[in-house]
C-alpha cells in the first residue's frame, strides 16, 4: 500500500464504483446474461 493521498491506489475500484452509480442505479435485469451484456457494453 502506498501513502495517503496517492491517487494510484484506488483508480480501478473507483472506475467500477461509477459503474454502480451511473449505469446500474434502479435497473432491474430479467436475466444474468442481460446484466452481463449491459456491463460489458458499458466497459
């Protein structure tokens, strides 16, 4: 782990947290495949 304030620590995790808030908020998927396809299209 690096020191506090080093922005490179959580870059990957922060990008997936935006996925949760921007793309997945209040969405209901009928199947797992539909959810997977939507996430892959987002990425």
